């Protein structure tokens, strides 16, 4: 099976990646992100994001694509454990808002999973880091991943994990560092050749892949070469890119991104009412923290060498496993106290946001407030629920609204309307409004204006279940084709290396069976491929018998096994998984 990144180069419009940046968001909120992907995104009738899949002329929500990734991970876990996995703890960036959290939970449900808990990624990292800590420590978790940036300050020790504050930037991550290299290459090429590579989807994907590779190499080298032959063609012929990028130039290109990392760190410490001197440890999380410039920034700001004892790619998943153990009762003596990342409130007279739950409030939590009417004889009120830190409604995110009817007519300011906000341990909000005079009550679970309604989720669950069987069949075909290619390659190699030792009639039979297998692979018929593989395998075993029967010692016994050899992408066993590489951030087939 191809890696997603390789598939993205040859099939850029049908390969989805960085979907996390779109989940739970409106089309109006993702203008900058649209420029960074090669697949097409459209807006549906409700203003939501839809990803276009040209191969079968379908559109998918980000939740559906994320569900594909979750389903793959669950299938892998089930195979490893030899047991069915149907429950999960899913982590999200700490600065994900309510809509994004609910959308993530929907993705799990579409994948057929009972999502026991949504927890913040820095909090999960602290669980893995502090699982066996006995003494109390104040730690700062600096989490810079592929698409988001979070900072959390926690008190950790003796089984208690208390989040003191969190801050972040949901528009900052490794993808942005890649884009700086892409833009640098594209701008230089345009200046030299007059061609804008950013308008060519396939060229853009090749640039993006090379940019990420260069970024990774610059974590251990001071300079790297970026070579992209035949990137495009003009009337003068094919054009190539051959550039040298130094670490110093990379840091210059990304200087403003490094600066953007500073503010959330300062905010998190201020909200926790702490200084850098109060920190015992700084823990780095996320692959992008391997960038030397990021590590230098953290050391410069905090005055401490970052703790690199945990794998930044795995620590969040390990922490989620600890939390799953707590919820299942297998892990005891751990108390997790997380916080709300953003303030929650509602719209009041004059377009003002009135906050009910300030940011960094420990979860779960609830808050009640009494409001009144703004006009005489008013019999209904519109409750507009908001999330954010600004003073006015227009500058914050509306999570949804609902109407409370049946208020007893009275002069303005007389009716008493009690509004209650409740946030559960997942960070998901429920709102209730009650007219104390009439007893009328209206409550809703805020799911966010850009997430899916119940019917949509049910439909997607059913579609995912139907597609799961189709995907399984398609996967079997792909695996068998890969194994067939590997067997043919190894057979050709053996005939070439042992040409003077293989009898002519046996060579002819092997070549005939190779031809049969090539034809079977073209048909994509599973039974034909299996039969053709078995037939070729029988003839290949005859080669070994012929060599050893004639006293030859040169042949490697392993070479008589179809699929053997360092360059093999299959195993010779139908349905084998050796050689499979899965990139969980990509889905190359639906």
C-alpha cells in the first residue's frame, strides 16, 4: 500500500491531509488553510466545509475523513490485541473550541467507536510524563504539532494532574513551517522562469513533500539540497529545481512563526499567576519541537533545557492510554483536573458578550446567571451562545442559538430568565434557559453551527459501515497485487542470477507462470491472483530443487520463497501485511 504522501504526489486532488485544520469549522473561518492543500474544498448550503473527492464525484465532511483514520487505527489496535476495540479516548488540541470538540466526537461515532472522553493533548502528554512522579512539580507543556500549537501549565505529582492554564494558536504548526519553504522555492522559480508553481496541484504537492523533507533534515544538518527534476515544462522544455537551503535561511524564513510561539507561553504563565522561575520542567510535545530554532526559543524564554525524555510523537497517545486505563478502572490513584480553553458567555444588549465561564476554569463546571428582557411586553428571548475573549459579539465565535418562548408579558427588566451553562469533562457545553415566572424551560446541547446534526451522524455511521466491507475487499486486492509484483520481481531476479543453472524447460515454465500472474493482477480478481501466485510458487520451488539437486551451493534458500528479499513489498502469503506503510494523517482511498 502506498504511503499517503507518495499517493499525494501522483494524485493530489484525491488525497486528503491536514483535515484536522478543517474539522468543526465554517468555510468562512478557513480562508488561509484553503491555500495550503491540493484537494478541492467547497461550501455547503449551511456554510460548512466539504472536501471534494473527484474519483467518484462525492463530497465528504472533515468528520467523515477523520473517521476513516480512526477506523484504521482501531483496526490496527484490534489486530495487535487480538480483541475487538470499540471504545476510545481521543485527544484534541487544548485550544479546540466547542464545535471542534463535538465534531471530533462525531468522527469517532462515525467510525463506530464509543468515545469515552475527549482530553487536551498537552494534558495527555503530562499524564505520560508524570505517570510515576512522586514529588510535586510545576511543568509547562509546549505542544507544537503539524497543524496546531498549545501551551499548558500543570501541577503534577502523587497521582494528581491539575491544569492551571492553557493557551495556544490553532493556526500554527509544522505545516506553516513547510509552507515557508514552499513559498520560497515557488517565488524564486517564478522570478527565474515566469511560472507560478502554486497554481499547479501536482507541482505544489511535490514542493510540499520536499519542503517537509528539507525541514526534517535541517533538524540534524546545517544545510540540505532540494532537488525536483521535471517540476514543470515550458515552451523551452522541461524545468527543474535544484536549491540549497541552510538552517540559517530556514530560520530567517520562519522568524515570525517563532515569534508567534512566544505569546501563548506568556499568556499561559500569566493566567496561572506564575513566572518562568516557578517552572520545574518544560516538556516538548509534537514533531515540530524537533526544529532546533524551536528548542532554542524555549530555552531562551524559560531559561531551562527542554525535557526530551519522552518521544514527542508518541507521548500524547501514551497519555490517552493512561486516561483510558483510568476510565476502565485498570489504572487507579490518578485524578485529572483539566480546564476550559476559552471563555463562554452569551450576547446581551448592545452586542456585548457577557461571560459566564472564564477561560481556564476547572472542568467539569456549571454556572447560573439571571437575565431580564430589554423591551416592555417581551414574550421571547433569543439566546446566542458565544466563545472567545473579546468584548463584543462580532469578535467572538457563535456556538449556536435558541429561543425561549412563553415569557409572561411584563415591563422590561421585570422577568427573570435564569441561564445555566454546564461543561462536561469532555469540554462540551450544554445550555439551559428558564423563565422563573412561567416555569417555561428550553435546553440544548451546543453542537456548534458548523458540526453535524444527529441525522447526519447516523447516515454517516451507516455509510461508514457499508464502506468498511468495500474497503476491506479493496485492501485485499491491493495487497494481492503488491504481493504479485513482488513475486514477479523475485522470480525475474532468480532467473537472471541463476540463468546458467536453471534448466531451459523449467525457465520456460516459470516465465509462463509469471505471465499468468501479471495477467491475473491486471484483472484484480482475487481468486485468479491467488491461484496464479500458488502456481508460480510451485515452479519457483522447483528452481531450488534443481539447484540443490545438481549440487549447486550458490543459491540462497530464502530466494526460493516468493516475496523474500530486502526490496520485497509483500510476503508471498495472500493477505500479508509486511511492507505496508500507513500514514495516519492521510487517506488515499475511500
